[in-house]
């Protein structure tokens, strides 16, 4: 994967890497030791891969009370270029 311009500083280039991912969900800690991410070589901002984040959110949604109740549709995300997600609805 080639480097991308940094969405934070606009100066540096973001390089692929892996880093720990930590998230509190329903009073429990979710950890992924080698989550895919991008790190800027100028400002050092770390951004997690959007597909990875979408998959984690979908797995957590499947375990939620909302999903188990009536059968609402799963959350829908519209991808911005590569550095983030925009939640719709």
C-alpha cells in the first residue's frame, strides 16, 4: 500500500503500520494487539484503518441489545477517502 497525505497536518505522508487497539464497550475492554493503522511521518498522528474499525463496530453491534431486539438493519457507513468513516442515519 502506498503512502497517503496526512489528513491531520497535510504535510506528512501516512505509512501503514500495526498498533494496539483499545475500546471500552458495555463495561468491557476490547483489545486487538496488532490492529492495522496509518502513522504520519511528520505529525505522528495515528489513524486506524477504516475497514478494521467498521468490522469492529459491526461485531459489537451484532452483540448489542438493539440487534437482538426486533431486527433493525446494521449500521451503514459511507467511506471517506481512506482515513475515516461518516456514519449515516
